[in-house]
């Protein structure tokens, strides 16, 4: 009965100018760097050499078995002391909340991107790699020019789905006192005593963005089936 939409209108500049900007920045940074690291891990996991594949497998399985919130806590609180021990510094290394968030999300998402990439690479016929090697390409050249382009097309819907999940998970940065979109709404709501209005608006924005992205995933799935 006391719903005040004006509280939402007045908060929009801060919500999008500060909160959504941080959320999108973290999502894009973690997704891009995580995809690069995940691709490297996927190639390592598919390597015939156990010295390469086993460490990559341990990393991926470990990160996928731990909640993201714990990884954020461990990195933020323990890494400064581990860094000081490695470098021999007398005081903990100052990493900061922002860098900790980007590094943590990158390392965590890389484990999931790795499995998506590995499945995409394995979806390409092995005969194509053999054909590439037969015409004189090295393993690396065949992977870059033949296998990966087809693998990316096959796994593009899964990659977009993972980015949507990453976008939602950025709200966990509240434990580092960083202001993402949800955190911005919570701050304004607590300040003005309008938590219901702000939380409802934030939820609506998340729904619109994620639902729209899910439609993109459906479109990509249809295009992938046609290409096949």
C-alpha cells in the first residue's frame, strides 16, 4: 500500500551508473580472461601427456567442487599472506577487493569454461585433426585453424549460458564490500527505508537481462542445429 516508485526513479542514476557498471565490468573481464584460461586448461586436459593433463584436471575438479563464495573468501584473506611468504615480504601483500574479485571470478569461471571448451573440442571429429596433421600442419596450427573454430560454434550456447550465470554470481562481491547492481540497490534501500521497492526493481532488471540473454541462447541453439 505504501509502495513508492519515486524512490526507484531517484535511485536509477546510482544503480546503473555505479552498480550496473561494476557488474558488467566484472562480468566481461572475468568472462574474457576466464575463457582464455579455460581454453588453455581444456587443451591441457586433452593432452596425451599426463604431466600436463593431470595438473589441469586437478585444478578444474577442485574449483568445480568448491562454492564460489569460499573461493572469494580464501583468496581475499589468505592470498596476501601467501604472497608475502612467497616473496619474502615482511607484511601481507595488498591486493585489494576489486583485484581480488576479478582474479577470483576469472580463476573460478575458467574451470567451467574449460569443461565447456573440452566438450566442444571433443564434439569435432578426430578425423579432422588427423587430416590437418596429414597436410603438414602442426598440432597447434590444426587446433587453431580447424578444431577450435568449429568447437566454438558448437559450444556457443553453453558459453552464453555460463556468462549469464556469471552475471548473476557477481552479486556475491557483497562479501568484499564492493558495490555491484544488487549492492547498490541494497544501499539505497537501507538509506531511504525502501528495501522492498529497490529489491523488486533490481529483481526485475535481472530478470529482463537474463531472460533476454536466454532467448539469445535459444536462437544460437537453433542456428547450431541448422549448421550441423
